[in-house]
């Protein structure tokens, strides 16, 4: 990568060190990124190691990245080492230059950050960052009617699909929310991966799976107050005049947990309607959002306050994408609006060829329509009210909107925003790496218990974090008990178990609860209860078959031990917990 303005070349390798026949370009045995300056006379200086190569691919909040650290000393502070972060973005239309190279579609990195030659940031758009799922939209959105934020992400199945059966025809339907279905689900094999919904027949071997529509826009709230998502442009209808489409209507039900979709109808024009009662369709509670401009948000469980006020520097943040300049403010509107209307918090500008002195300027979001919230367990910011988009939904022109995903990076202080993606429905997603959203339980008086601290398995080196399971606002969490509910029924009796991961269940609710520290409680059908596991002394480990195991010991007679098992995967911290585990508590 060449930066012509500063006469600097960057040599990058992925997961391995830079290797070159040019001795002047060598930057040690470990350099994954080398920076080489060229003098005014055209002489190449000795290359600098901007970070040691490694193969530790990071995946957090939908962001794929490589972080190279332990480079040469920084020029302004020799006690710090140079580092580089490469963020990979899915782009199915990229072609690496020159075009005659193998692997077309690899794309090319571009420099987006150079902090005093000490910290580099690259964005790399490539097909290799794309999953098998061809389409997805942001699940978090703000209602244009009420201004309340919603988040359907707990309903998304990253590696599967929801199965629905029509009892009248026995046809089976497979659905996903905000992204295409994954045909790793046994019944969904043969369904197109870019489909948000698919129809199959388990009794007719000649029946080819039908695409019932692909994702074209994010969820919204309709005139009846229901959250809906629509999938369009599916397989051709039997009358050959229409294409199949799917409408999923989500109904707020605080007691339903995740719930499950139900088939409602199929119209003569091949519109398939499903209804879904779920807590995820309820507006996010005021305890986890902040509509004000004070830039603080308190976690409802840990009580930790994430304070972003230091991001309000008075000067706009600027970043670039495809020839556009983006001017952004935090914790209030832009002081200088750059041609956008007053009150704007993010303004997009570009000089036009017809009028070099003038500028194209478009508002993307306003400070008064900005909300901080927890989405998928992370701090995010929604910004709405932008200019009109060319896309429409049911004949109504959509407005441009912004989602900012704050990513914990202990090595960054305030950090800076960067453009991550833009959809055809004008949803702008930004990433912002900063240490302001990092949380150290040891720094708080009311710290989460030891079991909630990140755990690194010595066998495989993977890192696991169960703290998200202590979020009282997750679907399926029994607030009156302070834990997760799991029902177990047989032909003779029914019993309920309440399990808390990070802190004791509500005292006094369980037999022996007044002793404190009850982590697992068994409640019989007649209402009697007993403690079968205590939080104090619980241990966490990863089994040989890749399951996370928490072991609780108890003083209850019979020497009972309560064991909670959960599926795990080779993902970094926390990703599986906001997807695979929510509402998936059951007795084994």
C-alpha cells in the first residue's frame, strides 16, 4: 500500500511475516506490517516493524480483524511499541490489483489511520470476509413513530434456522431474522443461503426447496405497532406474475422469551405470513438506553457506567470513504455543520466536479435522535433522521440512519470512528475502537463474581466470557429469582430449576437461601425448594468435546452436584453468548 502524500510504502502480510528479497524492506524476523519511507532523493530508508505477525483472527460484534503488536519502539515514546490493526470487511465485488493476480476478489487494504507512525489502521474489503450468508441487515433500529429503539438480534440464528410446520399441509418452513438462513440445519439443506425464508416438503422427494424471499431492508414498526420484517424477490410464484415474499409480524410479549414463529397464511400471490410472539419485539427498556446528550449509560446488572463524555472534544471527527468526507460529533450536534442543517451530528460532504467551490452535503443523523444502548451485549449508538434514501419500504421513502458499534480496545484511548459498511437501504455502520467501553470487574466495588471473569482454556487457548448471562434484561431471565429458568417434566411430575451464573439467586426464595450464595435452586411442583449448588466455589472448565462446564457444589444431603453445560465454539469472547445461549437453558 502506497501513501503518495507522505512518500511511505506499507508492506502487509496476513497471519505471516512480510518476506521480501529486498534487504532494505526487511523489518525483522516477525514483522507482519513493514513501513518504509522514501527520501526526496528517492532513496528507500530502512523499513520499520509496525507489528509482529500472528494468526489470531479476532471476531467481536461482527467485526473481523487482525491485530499486530510488539513492533519497533514508537518515535514519540520509546516505552511504547508500534502496532497495526487490519479490519476485514465483506465486499463481494472487490478485485485485487493488478487484475492478473491469482485469487480475484481478494481486494486491497487501504490506510485509514496513522497515529504518529505508532499506530496504523487498515480497512480491507474482500470477498474472503464474507460468510456463506449472502444478505444481512442490522437488527437494531429505532421506530419512526415513537423514537424507541428495538433489537431483534437475540432471534438471529448464525448457524441454523427456525423451523415452522404448517399443520394443514405438513410443509416445513425455515426462517432467520436479519440474515439469510444457514443450510447447516439438516432440514434446510438445499435452501438458498441468501434466502431469509425457505419452504420444503419432508414427504415429497421431488419437491425442490423454494426461496420465499431475501432480505432487502431492516425491521421496522408498522401502523399497528407491530415490529415486522419483509423478505422479497423469492422464487417465481405459480402464476408467473409474482415472486414469493415473506412477512414476519413480531408481537411484543414480555413473558414469551424468544418465543417461536407460527405459520399464518399463504396468499394467492405467494405472500407467506408468520406471526411471532417474543420479548425481543418489545422496546428496549429505559434502563438500557440513553436518549440524552450526557453520553453515559449504566449497565443494568453490574451498575458499571460507560462514560463517553470525553469523546466530546469540540472538534469534529473526520473519516473518509469513496471520496466522501464524514464529519461527526459526539454528545451533541456539530458546531460547524459543513452545509448540513443545524442539529446534525453526522454530515456527509463531497466536492462536486461542476462546482469545485461548492460541496455536496447530506445529513445522516441528528443529535436529538441519537440513543446509546446495549445491543448484543455491547455498547452501541443509533442515530436516525438522516436525508432521504433512494430505497423504499411499502412505498414509503426510507431515511438514512447510522449504527455505531463501540469495540473494546485497551490500547486505544478515545479512538476515532471508521466506516464499516453501507447497505442499499442507506444504513451506515461505523466501528469505533476505544478503551472507554472496556470493563474491568476489579475496578468496581460491586464487581461480578469470579466466575464471570473471562476464562482462557489452557488446552486450546480459546477465551470464554459468561458475564453476558448475568444480564437481567436478556430474554428468558427470571427477574423475580435473579436467574435463568429451566423446566423439566416427566409423566409423573414437573420441576423447575433456577440457575444464576455470576451471582447468587435472590435470597430467601430457595430453601437454605438465607445462608446466601445459592446458585442453583430446584423447585418441586408443590412449591417446595432446595439449594443444589452454590455460587461460592463454583468452577469453570472446557470439556474434551468442546462444551463449557460450570460445576456447583452443595451441602444438600445426597451430595448432589448441579452441572450446567452449554455449547461452545471457537469464537473469541462472548460472541456465542448473545446468540446461542439466550433462552437455551434446559436440564440435561
